[in-house]
C-alpha cells in the first residue's frame, strides 16, 4: 500500500537520525533504534525505564547480515531453516569485530537476535544498513503492546513516530533459546517449545526461572496489568473482571473471553489487549479461569503467572 511505503520512508529517516520509533512485529510491537549506535540505544533504555543490565534483542533482515556480528552453529541453522522468519530469538556469541553497540548487551559477549516475520518490518529492515535493537514497546515490567495505539498510550509524545502495522498476529513475545552452549530455553513465547525439541536432536534445558536472572521476561515483576490478578478461578468475586478462554452462555458484563471457539492461538493474540482493556475500564482486580497448559497455552500461563505476582 502507498501509505505503508511513505510510512516506511519516514521510519528510515528517523532511524538514520538515531531516533527511537515504535515498530510492528508479529509477536508484539517494539521500541526500535540503530543497534550500531550507542546514542540511539541509550535512548531506548531511557524511554523504557529499563535497567542498563538488561540486554536488548536485535532484529536482522537475513542471515548474511547476521554473520557480520555473530557466530552461528549447527543448532542455529537447523532452527533457522524451520522457523525463521518467526517468533524465535537466539542467543549467539558475538564476533570480536561486531559493530553492535556495547550498550545493547551491557558488555556481554553474547547477543540475542531474531528475524521478524512482519511484512512491513521486513521491508523496513531491508532499507537500513544497520540492524534494529528493539525491546517490547511498553514501560518496563508492564504489559506489552500489540497495537500502535498501545505504544502511543505508553510513550505519548516521548516518541515521534510509530510505524503502523495492524494488530500483532501472535500477541506474545518470541521464545528465547540460548545456543551458546547446550541449548537452553530462557523464555517461553510465541513458538511452542515442543516444536523446537523436535528439530534439535539433543537435550534441551528449560531455564525460565533462574536464580541469576538472565532475561527480564524471567523477572518476577513483569507483564503486570497494574492491578492484582488471580489464576485458575472458577468463580470470580462480584466486582472482579473475569477472563475466560471461551465465551460462556451465562456471560455477564465483567466477563472477558479470549477466544470465540476455544482456540489457544487466538487467546494468545487477545491476552495483552484484554488486560489493557480491563485496566482502562477501571476494574481493581482480575480473576482468570483455568487455561489449558499445553502448546501455546504454556506461554499464556507463564505470562499470567508473572502478572499475578504484582
Ligand atoms: O518478541 C519479542 O521478542 C519482542 C519483539 C519486539 O521482537 N521483543 C522483546 O524484547 O520481547 P524484550 O527486550 O522485552 O525482551 C528481551 C529478552 C529479555 O528477556 C532479555 O533479558 C533477553 O531477551 N536477552 C537479551 N539479550 C540476551 C542475552 N545476551 N542473553 C540472554 N538473554 C538475553
Ligand atoms: Mg519486554
């Protein structure tokens, strides 16, 4: 579309000037800046109120570009062939000659990278001569953004531009796998871990709640709607918002359903939107009915659990 083209042009202009902008991805919206520019990356941390110790994900258009900055290995190639572009982030070793700003990684020797699938973002990446550092476009610890209006709600006039890309199709952040040693899942997310296990013929650890926190998605206070949330509830309290997977016949005004027909992918897509909606309506607490704990349901439950630690 013509408007997409002119929006992409604007995005290129801002990014080339070391500014931060909102970008759409298939998982959630990101707050993006030039990953080679310390100036741009510092702005991301400041805007998000994110501790400098918490490294960012860098988004690449293709493997050729990635090879300038990171070392790749067999496990990476296997997963890349099957799932990229898509909702999976890899932690890889940085090359010595990499141009990635040291602020992105907080001086670490590893880098989290991904190849997003969103068409408009792919187009934007193909027009840049740097990759994009982009954490989720929300204030630290809060619910991620899945629409351009969510990004504007969180950052207001603090950012000049959000690239319009419609509602994120997946609605949960990418699954993170560390491939620097024995493969290790660091965050559950948009790609089911069972699919990853099938491709890698080796043992994989799941380390989503480590003592030493490696990923912020692992921190206790995260994905919080800003009001208390209780899980696995059969009957909500009178004035509580009640989230259910499927619309009930006996729905009341405080009932919010995630899917029309029990579909867990649809539920994932609607989760953050629903949490934001409930908060805006002025509810003081949320109860959530049981969500099946398999496939993408595992990732939904992971986010709810963290949100419930508010
Ligand atoms: O779907 C997504 O991944 C979204 C979209 C915008 O791409 N991005 C996202 O970024 O969720 P963020 O910053 O909210 O989460 C990045 C995660 C954090 O948990 C961070 O600790 C982890 O990636 N991470 C980044 N670099 C790492 C590294 N070198 N080793 C281990 N974990 C790392
Ligand atoms: Mg985040």
